[in-house]
C-alpha cells in the first residue's frame, strides 16, 4: 500500500521532504498540503506538480481519508496541536523537531499516543540515520574504544536569521546534539552548565554567540558542545568520542580535495540540507517501510522528543542562571523502546 502523506507547512524543510517523497523515495505519495500561507501551499503543488488537495488548515487535512500520515513541517510552536489532532484521528505522524516546544507539551503527546495504544509518531531527529553517527555508535557498542569518557562536539552554522535568539541555540540547534549524544553512548543526562566565551562581532546585539554547553551523564561522561551560529566559514558538525582505549571521530562529509592557488584543500558545506541529505532520505524511507511492514514507525519516538524537550528546558535555564543545573528524567515507559533506529539503519 502507498502511504498517503498530508503535509502541514510548505516552507524550507517541508518542500525538501515533499521533493524526496515524490522524486527519490518509494512507497509514499503527497495527497494533501496546507500552510497558513496558502500561496506557499499553492506554489508547492505547482513546483512539484503534485496531485494533492490544498486544505485551509491542518484539521481539514487530517480529516481527509486519503491521508494516512501527517508530515508536520510547520513552525515549532504549531507542532503540538497538529500532532495531537493527528493522534486523535489515528493517523501516523512524522514531526520535524521540536515535537513540542515544552516538555509538558511533549508529555501531552506521549499520553495521547499511549491512550491510543499503538505507536504513531516519529520525530525528525535525522542524525540517528546519518552514516557517520551510525558508524560511531557501532564502534562504541562493540567496545572499540573501551568505555567512553568524554565527547567533544561542535554545531556551527555560517549565519542565522536576525530573529534567531539566544535560547534558540538550544531549542533549534543544540537539540540535535541533545538527541543524538545520549543515544550514541547509551547513557542519560544528569546536569548541564553553560559558558559564554568572548562574543563574536558577527552576532547581532541581542544574540550571545558562541556558547559552550558542558553536559554530564549519569555514567560520568563529560560532554562539551560548542554552538556557534555565526561562524561564517561553513556548516560544520563535529563529534569526537574519547574512550579508555582510543578515540572515534565523525567522518568529514565527502568532497574532492583540490590543489589550487598554492592551497591543498577541500570545500566545506554551507547548508544543513546538503550535510544531512542522505540521513533525511533514509529516515523518511525507514518511516514508510516500518509502517508498511510492521504497522508502526521505528525511529526516534515521542518519548525521545520528550527527553529532548525536557533537557532543552534545563539547558535554557542554565543559560540564564550560569549555574550547573540538574536534569531529572523519568523512567522510559515500556511502551517506548530504547535506542530506536540504529538497528534499522544497520539493516538498510
Ligand atoms: P519555514 O519557516 O521555512 O517553514 C515553515 C512553514 O510552516 C511556513 O511556510 C509557514 O507559513 C508554515 N506554518 C507555520 N505555522 C503553520 C500552521 N499552524 N499551519 C500550517 N502551516 C504553518 O521553516 P523550516 O526551516 O522549514 O522549519 C520548519 C520546522 O522544521 C521547524 O520546526 C524546524 O525546527 C524544523 N527543521 C528541522 C531541520 C532538521 O535538520 N531536522 C532543519 C530545518 C528545520
Ligand atoms: C535548523 O532548524 C536545523 O535543524 C539544522 O539542522 C540546524 O543545524 C540549525 O542550527 C537549525 O536552525
């Protein structure tokens, strides 16, 4: 059966996902779209020559019987209401991060899904599908570097929109590391402290940039993540795990090396769309395949969305207090499996 997608939000990543479902992946079809900017929805249908109904809002789209799965790519604050409405209607959901902007909002989604009795929701934490992170995880799980002791990570964007604020370094950017790093080392977070180095003159007045997050896990691993969203030189994601017996490091994205103008070099990417293009393809193909094969998505789930949101809330608090703040997580309910994805990626 072809999975009919209804898309809520036809902006940057909404169009990316529409394109991949329509032109690259198999087993899915865009049957409906909506956007608060109806002109954007209309342009998208024309751009990708979709045979899809344009709805005035998410509720009408969800009610369409041809919509099996709702692809939520609207702005973060709108996600919760759409996801809850989709669960209520018994529809599958692929929701871009954040699942909801607060831990309470994510918990409402978790409760609704558990009441429904079957897993419906996958969150767009695509790094768990990135071949570099998967290789790191396999090495760590096999004991290749012994016990992990430290992680040094960096998330750098060349520049950001003027509306980007200091807390967005957590809820919009660090959120990817929050999800992927505890998954990588099979541990839970215990505390976080934020340090603000000297500010770059390339950041607008209202934004503190760069920022360094020092996160400790329950097992004693110390993680430092630099978030630097006006680094200028490119889009650069780094991750190095230091273990008792050795070190593993995220591979650099492939690209030709060149010798030119007395320089030996390699181009650095500038955009998240290109850096994680394969991971986005694999995550959505896995969403389609898992539903078709088992009736449930297998990727990062609503509980993972909740853990990320709760941790993000504490990180924002730590930005404000400058103190080491405790991260207190509840036990993962049996309804939600641990460590979603790696297995699926390894098989694919
Ligand atoms: P965008 O601003 O380009 O697009 C969002 C679209 O949603 C706009 O067209 C807007 O009119 C529409 N919209 C907003 N509220 C709506 C509502 N209630 N109903 C229907 N349409 C609504 O934003 P972008 O960059 O596409 O981001 C969308 C989401 O995807 C965000 O949550 C963002 O955090 C996430 N994202 C995830 C990435 C990843 O690496 N996984 C990368 C980029 C974005
Ligand atoms: C954006 O929303 C993303 O999710 C990108 O992956 C991230 O690198 C960027 O900082 C965010 O703004």
